[in-house]
């Protein structure tokens, strides 16, 4: 096997040598043919110039031999340059200055067109505090209506979403407690009438000197006590939901009604119902919630560290994402005077008009609260980049050089941020195109 491999390698070498010899012969023949063709071309050219332009031919004949030989190799040199240019050997792009400082960036003409320069200046700054919140009911126009007596629901006349007026009957409750109160009222009425009659007779008898003054005073005191009990029974019926005309009818007719009406205390829309027919309810139960939705509240909880920035009357822009980020302008209507000890926040409220009914309680919202204008050193947010949890701007050093500098800035307000440290008034910075400058800086650092 080894012998066969050796023989094969020997044959391969012989074939390679044979082919190389043949190739060398062909190359020599091709080169000789090219040189001969070139010499023939030069002879023909010289004859043509001697015939048509004899002066040029004479000048050529007078030149040194090395010049004539150089003209022979000139076409090959030109061909060599064309080949080098074809393979992009000659780099025509502008070279970039080497940058040793990692915070310096060198710009070219293309990058320059993307940058806008400007000066750091002192101007009126309105700080804008962004706080998450929600839309809620206006509690000035919200009523939670409950039962006046203990009883069983016999009829329901209102459903959620229904608009009601003040005094409308929402439900009816059958109550033995109301029956007992009406019975007590009738007894108190009768007792008051009897006491009045007894007091009147006592006055007549006292004038006739039949009874003593003490007896008259006793009868008058009993009449006053009976009247007080009668008024108390009347007030008890009022508390249990009966209006005065109904009580007056009860007093005249003496007919006891065991049905108590649940009445709407304000006009608005029923937004909640918590009863069903046949349910036993107590006076502490909230059966219906009625709200006027024409005016709502936007409520937000501000961290106590920012509460000093918020005051009643400040301008507010309310953004509601559910309504395609609709903006509603208003003012701060109320700022709580206390801090919630559990959340360490302060409640801020604004009133929101809702005549068309598009805004609904419970919607999420964002409040943008504007502070009072103050004079501060400002930079636009477009000039700022964020790197490693720090803020930077690009300061212009000359027409081709920018330096990235760390700055300490305050919270944003209407597209600007106040400068706390790192910049001085009048310094030239890149107000637009900071992102492109930072990308170019990283590219130059990486050697790209």
C-alpha cells in the first residue's frame, strides 16, 4: 500500500512538472508575442510620425535611450494603476483625526448637517410634576341612600343607569317597625288630646274655685308632656322616611301603612344598587348610590417629598389614556393638609367637567401640575443624553470638535431642564443631534 502511494505521488510530481513546463513555454510565447506586437506598433507609429509629423519624430530620435525605453513601459504602468484603482487600493474617503480622549467626538460634513448648536441661557422655567391618578365621583354630588327602617324589600322601582330626580321613589320596604312607630304616634296623639282637654277643664274648675292651683298646674304639666311625646312620635316617623303630609293624613285618618319608601335625596344617575326583592335590610345598609356625573373629580396621590411644589390654584393638565390621551385643562382645587401615614402621600384633587358624559369614574389618568415660573439656567431635553444613570450634554469646542460633559439637572418642565451644575451661561452646546454625536463618539472609540 505504501509503495502504491509513493508511486502515485511520483507520478503526480512528474505531471505537475510537465504541466508547469508547458505553461512556462506558453507564457514565454505569449510575452514574446505581446512584446513583438508592441515593437511592431511602435515601428508603425514612428513611421507615421516621420511621414506626417517629421518634427515630432526628429525630437523623439534625439531623446536619450532611457526616455525611449520609458515610453515603451508607460502603457504597462498605466494598466497597473487602473488595476489598483479597480480594487479600491486608493482610499479617497476623508481621514478622521485620531481621538485619544473618550469624551471627544470629531464631526464630518455629513454629521454636521444633523446638529444644531445653541447657547445655555437663563429663562423662565415652569416645573411640571407628573403624577398618576384616577377619575372619581364628585362627592359634593354623591348620595348613598339607605333604608330608614328594618324591613323586607317589597318592590324595586329603579335600576342602575337610570336618571332620577330628587324625591323619586327608588324602592318600597314593608316594615313592622314602621307599623309600631305609627301606632305609637296615634297613641301619643290621643294622649295629647286627652291631656289638653283635661287641662282645659282644670282651668274652668280653677276659675270656679273648685280645685286648687296645684291641681291645675298638674293637669297643664301632663298636657305639655303629652304634646312633647306627640312631637317626638312625629319626628320618629320623619326619621323613618315619612313626609309631613303623609303623617298629617295618618293623624286624620288613623289608617296605618306598613310600607316605607326609599327616596332619592339628590338628582342624578343611579350608579349602584345593592338590593333584591325580598331582601331584609337594615337602616345601616346602603341600598342605592346616586351621583351627578356632570362634574367629576380627578384625584392623585403625590409623594410627600414633592408636596411642597403643589398649591391650590396651580394649572393642571389631565391626560386620560382611555380617551386617546385627551387633555383637560384645569386647576388644583384641593391639597390635603395631612400626609397618609401608610403611603406617605398627599392627596391632590381637581374638578373635571363632564357635560358630554365621555369621562367615567374609575378611569386612569395622569396629572401634569405646573409650578410657579422661576428664573433658572436651562437646557432643552433634546440636548441631553443618558449614560450610566447620568446626564450628559455635548459642549462645542470648535467647528469640528465636541466634548461630552456630565451635568446635574433638575426635573423636566415643558421640554426644558434646569441646570444645577456642570454648565455656565453662554456655553455653546449641541441642542439637537446629541444622539448622533454620541453614536459617532462610540464608533470612533471602537475604531470603526
